[in-house]
C-alpha cells in the first residue's frame, strides 16, 4: 500500500510504499549533504593551513605583528563594498551579487573572485 492507503503505482518496486521511497530518498540526500559538509570542512582546514604558512612567512620576512594583522582585518571588515550598477544599493564584499536585485557584483580583486 502506498501513501494514503493507495497502492503504489511504481512498477519497478511495487512492494515499497510511497512513504518508504520518500524516506529512502531523503536518507540518500542527507548522505550527499554530509559528504558535501565533510569536503567543505577539509577545504577550510587546508585554507587555514595555507593562511598560517603565509602569515609565518610575512612575520619572518617583513616584521609584521599580530596587531598589524588585526588592524587590517578590522579595516577590511568595515569596508562596505561597491554600489550595484542596477539598483544603486551597496553590495557587501561578503556576497557575490546584490541582495536586493540579484545583479552580479564586479570583482574588485583576486580575493573577491574566490
């Protein structure tokens, strides 16, 4: 029997109800999302390691302090971004497009393109 007491119309698996099929499908999607989250976590870990290595090189070769890094980070956080060509509102650097009209933002630097 399928959903709402009706027989399943699936000819390939008539023994599986609609609810069971939906449950299996959702389980499969959840598994896919788990893999995606794991892959993203691995990328973040690699990027963190690269950032740490670059920071160490900067400190060794250019006498830069953590206070310098924090000041620059705060400065970049405070920058609003650019103005949208389509609607004129400010586009945050954290987003790749305007949150108001959906227009794509122009990349300002190589870091905005990542």
